[in-house]
C-alpha cells in the first residue's frame, strides 16, 4: 500500500487540529461573551456554591438581603448545576411579572405537585392550567364575594362564641386564627356539607391537621428536591393520600345528588360549581383534580389569610391610638355597635384595609416567587440565559426605602390612597399575575378584625413576636403569641 509523503501526513494532522482549536476557541469566546453580561455572582461567606446553598436552606431572606446589599438590584447565586438570579426593586419586579412569554411558573413550582396532586395546576400544560385557574377564579368575583358576607359573619360569630369563651381569657392568636379562617374558608368556598365534617377525624387527623402537615412539607429543600426522602416529605405524602380518602365519600355523595337533580341544583358554593364544570373539549373535571383544587383553595383562602390576620391583630393591638382610629371608622361604616358586617361597609373601610396592607408589606406570608427562564432574555445590561431561575422576594421588596420611605416603621395609613407603584408592592404578585383571591382574603381578614375590635378589648401579652424563619416556605408569627381578651359588654 502506498501512502502520501510526510508533508501530506503532517498537513492532514494539522488541519483537523487547527479546526478543533478554532471551534474550541469560538466556544470559549462565546462563553466569555455570555458570562461578561451575566449578573455578578454572590457567594455567601466567600464559599463558592456550598456557602450559598447552606444559607438558602437556612434562610433564603438573609441570602437575598446580603446579596442585594453587596451587589445591587440583580445578582446570581450558583446552586450546583443551576443559577438562581435574584431581582430586587421595582424595575426587576416589573420585569419578573411582565415577561410571561419567557418566564415560566410550572417548572419551579413542581414542589407543589405532591401537595396539590397530579394533573393539577403546575403538573399540567399551560392551557389546562389556565382552565383550572378559571374554575377557581369564577367563584371569587365581586358578586360572589358579596353573597358570602352573611355566611362569613355567621361563621365568625359562631367561632368567637365557641373558642373565646366567657367574658375574658387568653388565646394564642396564631392557633386561634388557623381555626377561625379554616371555618370561614371551608364554609364560603366548599359549602355546609364539608364545613360540618371539618372536625371529623380521618385516620387520626382532622382536615385542619392534614393541611398543617401539608404546609410543613414545603421547605426550601423542597424547591430543588421535592422527592427527597425526609420525614416531612413522607408525612406530606401520607397526608395528601388521607385528604383524598377524606374527601372521596363527600364527592361521591355530591355526584349522586347531582345525577338525581338532573342539573337542577340550588346549592351555589365553590364545590358545586367546579363539579359542574367541563374543559373546552367537553371533558369533565375528575374527583382527584377537585381534591387538588380544594387543597389549593384551602392554602390560599385559609393559610395565608390566617397568618395575615394574626400579624394584623398583633400590630394593631400594640398601638392603642390605632385601635381608637379603626373603631371610629367601624362606627362610621357599619353604623355603630351591634350592627352587622356588610359588603358595602367593607368597601368603605379604607383605614382598616390600609392597615392590613401595611401588615402585609412587613409580613408577607410567601417569602419567594420564582420562574424558570425559557429563552435567553436581557434585563437592563444583564443577560439572563435560558435554563436559569429568576426570583423576587415580597419580604425584601417591602423593606426598600426607595419604594417605601422609612420602611422599618409601621405606618398603618400608608396605603389609604392606594399603592404608589403596582410592582413595588408585591405580597399578591403583580401585573397579570396578581393573585385572583386577594379580595376574598381581605374580606375574611377584615370581617374577623372588625368583630374583634367592636367586641373585645385586646392586649398582646408577648408583643409583636418575631417571624418563624427556616421552618417552611411561609412566614408566620413565632409562638406563643398570646392575646388577652375582655368582652366590652362585660363591664357595661
């Protein structure tokens, strides 16, 4: 066999090697160019990757605040194979809530799938998720809200008669409001039937206890490893199974009654509406999907609202002059002591609403909102590559002096004339992603506080207790957070 000369052999070796070097150099230049525009990297305690992961699992808020203080409105943290980019401030928050085309919710909220269940919300495609959110949203319009008021007040009055006995006593406000808001949420959204069974024990737990176990299964670790074999995740999965077993017979009974009624159903609660709904292709909603909707509604209607009612009560009753101003507004909007709570009065309570909003600015329950980047995007001078995670924090946003002067101070009437910028105040999200259940939340919270202010003299025995950090993805007052109550009529 005859081979070419040595020069040919040398050339055949050099050419591929040169081409390889050219390609590699091009990739390196591309990576350098891309990294050149990326947000600066923040390392906690000067330890790449490890320090930030440890701090995130311990307290995401401390990590974000430290990164913002050092690097400004946009910085990234590396979590092993994934970059998380934090946006702090109005501009970044507006970018976060208005770039729906490129920022996806579903992937980052996969940790909710074990809680809500398969094929519900973040375990579905976009069009199905929009349909499911519509099923929920249709029961939260103003017309529906006004129809809930009588039922809501009835539940509130019954709760305080049963759970705050006698003319005076001491309660833990956090524990008390979980029970109160569970009752109102279940009755208004799910109907009398489910409300009558809320204290029924199933496999050793009530519905409220199951919900608490599900809440405890949401940890910072769950964001990245929702299936991690830890005790709280195992308890979460068992509670979700129990929830289906608890609600199954109720749904079966309703299906039977629906068939017997042949569409002539007088009940008009959330559950009836959802069970009567169909997807655009005519497919009915399954029982397992309905269980997921109910769990999601519980978390929105009870969970966050009970936390905010607790914080608001503590903040209000530690300020006697604020109690007096809010009482004056109650008399003006409802017509004095003994008068019922009305939707018309609720709409006029600007001072109480502002007070609750200020509480939410300082104590938003959800500490972190996240999206997955679906395509290369740019925020100001920063390039944000596909596959990254972007995040904003309502807690950090509420403490920015450029958005809220003197942010450390509790100013109850800060929002009497509304919010200064829709993307500065984000406890409920922002833009098109504004939480559709916020008005129902305000209605519940303000009804409960209205009753407490008009009926009792209150004292916070432990003051405004610090927040619980590191126990989950929501932030509530640490316990004990005791309230001493004395009925006003008892001294008359």
